[in-house]
């Protein structure tokens, strides 16, 4: 079955960087769009970024220019490079394939 395992979250100061990873298994990773979504405390799920099979990338306006999504089809891994982090980026980040998400990784941006 589809399994997604996120890692790389943590506590970082405003302006800092983090790189999230999502290890995928149970399906042909190279096929299909992969996405990152996030959920801030007390808020609903928010789409962050997607990458399709051709490598085309899409970003929410709130992260455009600061976040970079990428995928390694040989390692079956999805990445999210997050730079210039802001307190409002604090959330649990999930990778997603179709309607399936992993367990998430916590990102906290605070001084």
C-alpha cells in the first residue's frame, strides 16, 4: 500500500532554512503528481506546492520565491527546501499523493 514518511522538520529562527524529505513506497513514485500541504495550529489544510511527472512545479503565493519542491525518482523521495522562513510558516507539513498523506513533520519558526 502507499506509504509516505516525512522528516526534516524542527525549530528554526525566522529567516532560517529547513529541508523536508518524504520517503515514498508502495507505488510507482515516478508517476503522478506529488504535493506538500500544511496545517497550522487551529487552521485547515493548506496546499503549499506540487510537482508533476514532467518536473513542472507549482507554489502557493504565500511561499513562492522562498520554497522549492523537487523529487528524486531514483530514491523515491520528495523534497521541500524552505528558505527565508517566517513565523506564519509554522505548521505540520505533509507530503501527499492523491488523497493520501503521511504522518507529517512539525516545522516551528520562532525566535
